[in-house]
């Protein structure tokens, strides 16, 4: 068994070496990411049903009393902030899930976390009539937490903490299959709940498609502390996930408590994905696309990966939101639909190239 463990770890090590050889300098990636994020923010504030030139946007942000100031500060700025918050949270959550499962196909959506949050929100809206931001936040977090626990149990993540299977760290394929199965089942129930109540359907139609349209500060403010807490836990898990990539046995030999690490990662993913879903609805593929791009740019080191994901996730959601505004004017395509159309081909490409 030790020989097999070392054999299994060898390809990962060589892959990491290749990643290090082609990795771009972190400072260059960060500067490029910041520039891309700034450009995406400007586009988000300027592009829409009522196009604005950058000078008008800057005047509004500076507090100068123009006719468009209320429009920018009251509608587009909160919408942009919602996209940044949701994109950063989902991108980091996706990187954590991929590191935990050692599976490039994993993200919070594929593991069912978003579906659990959406189901809980639909249950509260349809049966209890809850629709205020604070209730939606707690419902989304509670649903994400419950489904995360179910996926962990069904996927057998915790079973690798002891016994002869300790070196494997659980089967990533079982995790993905458990998440997809549970998420699909809950998505069906969610649709049934929403369609059974026309009023609930009207309140949830935009949210359930994944949208940042009409999001105000009253929606964003309750979610920010949970996202910050999730980011803190994610940063604390980075070093342990680097060790876990070599296998449970080697990770424990370096002093990593794998059981606690898994629980911490699940908690961080639950906080991040649950809060992001409460703000923008169940966005898919953000947690897959952003970490894949980040890993291609800076390699598999979790510290670098998480920092770059904080930039790439918001850029992806902002650009998708801007694209959705101009595709079918004067109507808007929800950002969740645009991200899904872009992310699906990438998922197929990754699946074809992945050996596991």
C-alpha cells in the first residue's frame, strides 16, 4: 500500500513541476487581474439600457450632483458590488472544493451546495412567505449547510479519516456523483415548489435564474460578514490543502489534521456559496471556470490560487452581467444564463481531458 500511495502521488508531483515551469510571475498576474477587474467595474457602471460615458460615472462616484448620479449610485453601483461579492465568493469556494476533492470537475454547483441553498429559499418563500433579505440569507446558508453535510456523508469524505483507506482521502468521483444526484433531486423539488405558488414564482423568477438585477445594499450588507468569515477560513485552509494534495498519509506526517481540515473546508464553502447564492441566486460554473483559469496562470499552490480567484471570479461575473445587458436589448439576459452558456463548453473540455 505505501508503494502504491507513492506511485499515485508521483504523477501529481510531476504535474505540479510542469505547472511551476510555466507559471507566470504572481505580481504580473495580480496587476493584470486588478486591471481587468477595474475595467469590468467601469463597464458594469457604464453599460446598460442607459449607456453612460466614463466621465459621468466618475462624477457620480465623486459625489458631484449630476442627473445620472442617483441612477449610478442607487442602481448600478449596488448591482456591481453584488456581482463582485458573488463572483469572489464562488470562485474561492470552487478552488477549495477542487483542492479538497483533488478533482478539477468539482465546484459548489456540482457538489449541490447551490441547489441546497435554492431549495431552502424556495421552501421559505413558497410555504412561509419569507422574502426579506435577512430571511433569504439565513435560508440559503441553512440549505447550503444541510446539503454539504449530506454530500459529505454520501460521498464518504469523512470515511478516509481512519481505517485502511486513510491514504486516499475519499473518492472524488463519489463526491461529485453524490452532489450531482442530490442537487438534481432538490432542483426538481424547488421547481415544483415555485410553480405551485404563482406569487412565489413571481418573487423568485429572477433570483432562481441567477441575477444581480435590482440587488440593493439591503441584500448585500447581511451577506458581507459571512463572505468575510468564509474567506478567513479559506485562507487558514490553504497550507493544509497543499499538503493534502500529496495524500492523507503524507499530509498527516506534516502535522495536518485531515479530519479537521475537511470540516473547515466544508464550513468555508458553505459560508461562501450560501452567501453568494443568497445575493445572486444559484450561479453555476463560476466556481469551476475561475479556479481553472487561476491554476493555469499561477499553478496549484493554494495561497496563490485563492488570491487570484478573488480577482478572476468578479471579473467573470461582471463581464457576464454586462454581456447579458447588451445581448437582447431592451431586455436583459440573467447573468446565470450567460455564465452557464460560457461554462458548459469549458466543463466538457475539462471532462474530456481529465483522467479522473
